[in-house]
């Protein structure tokens, strides 16, 4: 601002200096008359008034400059305060950011650690479930083995008791299949009534009597068994499965069909069909939903009705 005021007043000052120099030169050249002195005085007063106006303007400009300078200093001080506040806020923000990054790193580490623990827990659970399942299967096998031994022992005991009583089976004969994986066997039961009479006690008057005094002969019996172990010839098989579509609109059932092969003439085809298992369209069935004998050309046909939401 000082430079601006100086630049404004400089031409006026130079002009005043030139006027004063010219006036001094005139006074040195000749003595002025009274009229010339009055004219010079009037000119000097005018110049003095102009100079005073210039000085007053300069004074006002200086006051304005000082005001602007004070305003600038105040603004600069406020700017410095804002800068300090911004610096503090920036540092606080950076500190918060670093804390947030550390927290996120801790969270990610804890998350990975938790994932590792979860995976380890899952493996341990699977291992324990597998061990528990194997242990249960072992118990089941042991129980089945014990029950089988008990049954065999009971069978042997009954055979022994039967032999003691004179009972024994004759020659066993095999017959037709009666259902899937099951064949019929028969044997005649031989009965030695004399042996039974001699070893069968009786309670008389509250006391056991070990042997009869007299025994009589009698007839024989015939036994029948349905055996479902090792009978591979009694295992018919299903042919190709055919997709027959929905049974009807709104039924919710999808029908599949297949022909049953390896049947024999002396067997009950309907029973063999209804007891033969199959896996159809991702479902296991112990037997068809329906069975139908379609004669010599098409044979025995099994039908499975599978749930299907597209058939509603």
C-alpha cells in the first residue's frame, strides 16, 4: 500500500520541486515587483492548497492502508489459528486412522484365528462323530453277534431238547422262490415217540415223574421255512426304467415304469414284484407303488409314483 501511495504522490512532488526551482531562478534573475510578488504569492497559496489536499489524501490513504494492514494481520492470525487447528485435526485424524488400521489388523487376525479354530473344531467334530459312529457300529455288530450266538445257542438247545424228546428233521427239500431273495424249503419231522415217552417228565399230584410206564407210536409232521440268505436265484432284476410323466394334473406324482426279469413259472409273480427293491429317480424304494402282469409279451411291470412339484 505504501508503494502505491508513493507512486501516486511522486509526480505531484516532482512537479512542485520543479516549480520551486523555477521560482527560485526567477527571484535570482531580477527583483520582482509588488504585483509579481502578489501573483507569486497567490500561485504559491494555490499550490499549497493543492499540496495540502494531496497530503490529506495521502493521510487518508495511509489510514486506510493501516486499517487494511491491521485487517490483513488479523486475517493472517486467524489463518495461522485455522492452520494450527487443521494441523491438530489432521494429526488426530491420522492417529484415529492408525488406530483404525491396527483395530482392523487385529480384527482380521482374530477372524483368521477364529476360522482356524472353527476348522479345527469342525475336523475334531467330524473325527469324534466318525469315532462315535464306528463305536456305535462296533456295538451294533457286537450286539448282533451276541444275539446271533444266543439264537444259535437257543437253536442248538432246542435241537438237543428235540432230539432228547425223539424229534428230528428228515431230508430238506428246496422249492420255488416266495419273494425277493427268499426260497421255500421243507422237511419232514421225524418223531420217535418211544424216545420222547422215555424222556418226557410229567407232573402228577404236584410231583414230577421222570419216566412213563408205557409208550405208544404216532404219525409224522412236515415243516416249512422261508430262507432269505444266500438265495441269489431268488433275486429278479429290473430292466430299463421308463419315464411316463405326470399321472395327472394336480396329482403331484411322476410315474416311472420298468419290467421285472428273471422270474420263474412256479413263483408268485405279484409277490416277487412287490418285494423287489429299486432306486428310481434318486429315490430308494423297497418295492414298487403298483405291480401289473401285462402278459407274456410285456411280462410283470413295476410302477413307482415319485413326488414332483411340477405335476401340481
